[in-house]
């Protein structure tokens, strides 16, 4: 399988190549040159497999020619061995046709572990094979950072520098990052928003000499391997509820558009998915786009669901590329215009295709709290402030006779203050994190400036080389 950039001006690469590259040199995102597709009988043959084996089989065509299936099987086995639930991604029924798939039984209690635990092993394998090293830089609104740190800690060939917006993550999220004191981990607290952090990471990648000197690599959801590693759980849920002989709908709380893009990919591969409901908080650029082709940036303001406090959904570019029938020049033009003006000019035909398949819903903080409380009263289920937004989006757009599967993206104990305000309950952290509030923290405060951040990345690398 070969990968091409959505902007058409970067080298074609294989799976290991896009894993290491992250963002393409032309500013675009890597996508498969062609989509693997499965027929109904192929889907049926996957029913009932253990999750690790299902993931291996789904990922094999994406890694073909680069990483063999036996290696993938070994890496998938290890990636999910540390999960706290034997089903890895259990389904919970909330009412007749509404289900939650819990994706938060990994080490950092959010769905980011699903991809990141596998990426850690993939990086190790490829770097060992090529006798190479990388510096992973990433921006996080809370969950990506801790998942990356947990997946890469103490790996000798990888240096990790994570930027988070100071004061905008939950305390649990921050501590999950800053209490990992391994030599190869550095945390930078940036005086700015998540989008500022993301822009700084993009700017470091655009600085070609710096990128080469530091051997930069990314594990943000712009990395194709992360999107790929999120496809198997959509397959698992759909098969469990009757696919390919019955359609399903998915509902996904969305920020950077990475998780829901994996759902789209599963559909593109032939899984019978009727529609995709996507939920946002009051930072609602995607909901506005779907409702009226208004993709215009507004200021990001903090919400109860910090991992969705985003206005620029990076992975949307991959969908846009497909909506434009893979016209890379048009995609590049639209994305450059978006950067320059803050408004994306999506052609009407492309918008119609998107709005026929994706349905949006945005909830403000009061509605989010109310929904958490109601769900707990009705079904005895505690959903975190991200998951509940997906659940509500799924309810709003449900189709009679078709099961809706909402993605449970974080454990409620990751956001105890929001849960307490909504329900009066304080969810307990699982045993492996019970002493999180007592652990020593380490991080550096850095101003929202490229030169300052590059200096900090350089210092991190030299500290460890010394
Ligand atoms: C990252 C995250 C999201 C948003 O996922 P995207 O792939 O960025 O759309 C939603 N919920 C939680 C808990 C997250 O950590």
C-alpha cells in the first residue's frame, strides 16, 4: 500500500514512511492511494475474533509491503495487553437501539490509547529496523499527550516533547503527562490555546532545517497510522450488532476529526454504515459547517470537554480530499485559503455530499451537564463530558430499526469536577492511577513563540544526548 499527500506535492511513501513522516512536506496529510474494500463474506469471516486478531486483519492491507502480518499480530497483541477489560472495547446498551462502545480501558483512560499503544510498538519496530531515532513533537488538548507519553516512555530511540495549553487541560489530564519523569519525556506548558499549540507544531514541521536536525515526527491525529489503528473498533462494534447483514449508525464526539474519520474509512471499506453523527461543544465549527456550509474559525473558548476545544479540525482535510474526488490541487487551494482568511470555501457539491452522510450537534456546557445527569438517572450510566456529547448526537439523529453506536471516548474519572457538578458523584480513578494527585510533576512554561519552543525542543534533545 502506498500513500499520497492530500496536496499532491510530497513524495509517495509506504506505511512505515508515513508513520515516521507524520505531516507531508507540502503541508498535506497522507492518505492511502487506494482504499482496500471487503465484501460481505469477508466481513462475516471476521465475526467473533478476539480484538487483537481483528485489528491485525483490518490493518494488514494498510501496512502491506512495509510491515508483515506476523509482526502486526505481535504488535497488536502487546498494544492491547495492558487494557483493563478483557473485551478491550466493550459495548454497553443504554436503551433499545442505543449503545456505547467504551474505548477508555487503556492506561490513560481515553480512546487515544487505542491507537497510541500500537504506535509506540510500531515506531520501535521501524526505528530498530532502520537504526534510526526520532523526536516526537505533539500538541495536546489533554488526552493525546498522555497517551503518547504512556506509549513511548523509556523507549530508547524516541524523544517525546508534548505541548499543552497551560491551564486548559483538566488536572487529571495534566498530571498524567507531567508525572511521567522518564528521561525521554518533556512537557511544555504553552501560554495559549490548543490551536496555538497545534500551530506551533505545524510551524516546527514547516521549518525544514529544524525538522531535519531534530528528526521530527508526529503522533498527532494527522499521523495516518493513528487513523488506521482506530478503524478496527468500528468494525468490531458493527459486526457485533449484525453487520454486514444490518446497517449501523455511529456517533462520535469530535475535535480534530480523527476518530470520526476512522469511522468514515470503515464505511469506505464497505462496512454498512448509514450515517455518522458528530458532536461538538460550543466550539462548533463542524456543526456549523454541516448545517450551512459555514466553516469559519471563531475564538476557541474553554468548555467541559477540553479535548474538543478546537476550531481547526486537521483531519477534515482528508475528508475534503475525498469530497473533491481526490483533486489535490483544489484541496491545496482551499486549505491555503482557509489559513489565510479563516473561512473555508467548500464547493457546494462537496458540502452536499458531506451533509448527506454526517449530521452534527453541538451542546453547550449546561446542556452537557444536564445530559450527563439525565443519562445517569435513566440508565445508571456515568458518561464523561466528551462521550455524552456523542451519545446525544447519536440520539438526535437516530433512525428507527438501526442501532446507533456512540463512542465512549474517556473514563468519567478523567473529568471528576464536571461529573460532580452534574450528578453530585465523584467517580474513582482505577487502581493504577489512584495516587496520581500525590506524584511529583515536572514541566516547563514556554511562551507562545516558535523560537522559544524550538529552543526548548533542542534543549530536551541535548539534555538526553549528554
Ligand atoms: C481526542 C478526544 C476527542 C476528539 O477526538 P478527535 O479524533 O480529535 O475528533 C473526543 N473525546 C476525547 C475524550 C478525546 O480525548
